[in-house]
C-alpha cells in the first residue's frame, strides 16, 4: 500500500489528497496542515468582513469531517520542518512542540505563498495587537475581526490596490469606516491597463474610498495619535495617521522547505517543476502558489492563482500514484468585484505581448451587454489585444457593471486563448442570444470586430 503525504491544507494539498483517494482508495493519504483550518476559502475572506458570508465556518469548502470521510488522515496544527529526500522521511513539529519523522512513498508539497512585506519598515515588529494586519489565512482573519470588534477603528489605510485590497476596501466601507487606499502604480488594479483601471478607481471614489496613486509606503510607526504611515507621493514625502493598517501588496512563494531539500528555484524564486509537477527530487512533487506556472503564451512564469493551484494539485495527486497527466498551462484568467463593478482579464496585455516576442495591437471597444431596447442594458468596456502578424487573439480585458456577465464573457476569451483562435474566428462562434441577455452579435464579437476594423484601417493607404 502506497503512503502519500501532502503538505498544505489549502487548494493544492487538498486537491492532491482528494485525487489520490479518488483514484485508489487503498492509498494511505496523510495531509499535514500548519493550522487547524483545512480547505478554507481564503478568496472568500473579504466577503466575511462585508457580512455577506456568515458565519466564518461557511468559508470551509469541506469540513475536516468531510475530508476524513474520504479516507485521508489530517494532521492539524502540524508544521513540516524538513525533508530527508534519500531516506524518504518528512520531519514535522507536532502541536505539543515535539519533533517526529514520518516515512512516505510519495510526497506532495503545497506550502503555497506568504504575504509580501515590500521592504516596509515596521512590518517585522508591528502586528495585529498594534492594528497592523495582513490577510492571508484564517488566523489573520480572526485577528482582524477581533481588532475591528474590540477597538472599532474609525479609519483604515489599505496599502495596495490589487484584488484583495479592493475587496477589503469595500468591506471596510460597508462597516462604516473611512478608507484610504494607497497604490504604488499610476492606477489601481495594475493587472489591467490604466484606461480600464481608471473605471475601477472611479467606482472606489464614488463609494467613498480615497484613492492615492503614485504612492510608495516605506514605513509604519505606532504613535500616540495612531499608526503613522510614511512614504512618498509622486516623489514627495508624506505621512498619514490612521487607526488601522492593512497591507496587501502581493505574495511571495513559500519555498524554504523545498529549497533546503535541494529543489531548484526559477521565476519569482518559485520552485521549478515540470509539466507533471515533478520537482526533480525523487518521489517529491509540488503544486500551487509555491511553484512556477506554465503560461500558454508566456512560457514559465510565477502566477499564483487558486484555479491553477486546484488543477496542479489534482495532477500531482494523480501522477504520484503512477499517472502521466500534464498541466496544460494557464492563460492568467482573473476577475474581481469592486462594489457594483466587475473587472476581468485573460491572456496578455500589450507590453507583456511585446516582451514575449509577439507583434501586438490593442484597441478599445464598448458594447452593450444586451439589446438596448430591453430595460437595464449597460456597456461593457473592452481592451482587445491581438497579433498583427497572424491575427491570433493574445488577450482581453473587460470592465462592466455587475449583472453584465463580465465573468462569462472573459471565459469566452480564455477558452479562445486555450484553443489558439484568431480574432477573425470569433465571428464564427455560435454564442447564445435572447434580448434580455445578449445580442445577435454578442458583446465579445462586437469588440473583436472592432479589432479587425482597426487592422483594416491600418492597412488602408492614407
């Protein structure tokens, strides 16, 4: 009987364990979890703070009992400290502090990522007890919830305006707080082009968030007046005092365990794996936010996404039992809700396409989500990127009101990217139509037709 150990109780580790048990119920599967909250939806945490998801236990994809009912064994509050590759033993620190070695036949590492501190002075010494927070785990969630409940801070500064930062801005506004959002770049949501990021910026401002772009935070200090956040705005020094600080400036791969075991690091200092999730260490596999990602258009990169972690974990669990499944690759599909606006992207933006060696052209377009004569139509704003050489779709960005099916439509582009469609082929797609929901030419086709028209104009002699 094979003994498989999966390290990590989030997307990759649990997916690997479930797949192994599904394929061979005789497999002895142990999951080592650093806390006591396996299989919780970290992506859902902001909606717990808005009050839309209650109680916090609802964030569990599956309960511990559900997981154990599949036949796996959970080792909660157990921390993996070392891998003996030659001896095929994993050393762990148990809840009582004792050390233990566990033999394995196959080991899958899904240790994920850690919050980035972005070289901000004070983050190493200040924490939840001081009103300074990150939001990356259930422990972080409980710490922030306790702070909000006991101190009832009236104001917050959010450092970072990515996906989680924007979702938490909505949560704090919903709780009646004054919110300032600091963003290093020229516009919020830097995964979108600034032209569309500006629409998200406007939505934040409309709902009372003070957005400050071009700002770099260098330090946080606790003072009698509150938490002093210092840095530069457009090159000029600034200091702003607040009751609470939330730092959400991205993540870094948690690679220490595998690196010490001899694994190689690649893009973003993530662990290098092949398409089968092999680390190059015998009987050691890895998946999730701690490893490199194969991008179908970019090649090897670091792109931590929950959807990718689920897929990679499932592949690792299958291959650890002798399978030969390959990860087909990501195209970087993402979507976020910001108050009443939805923003999404997939594939490459213009500058990314140039870096990858394509000859891109990017155009703006807008199309109503459904026939205008039916009440409630709203425009969807598009940026379409295609290759001017072969007409291949390279990427799409969309922003629209909630209810305009932005997520559905970005998935159409993601599917086209996977299939390698040209932009011209969008005209041939048989997409659904009824006046309350769409048009005979769907909004995605109107947008791609605009890209084709721009190419014809560029070829027409002046």
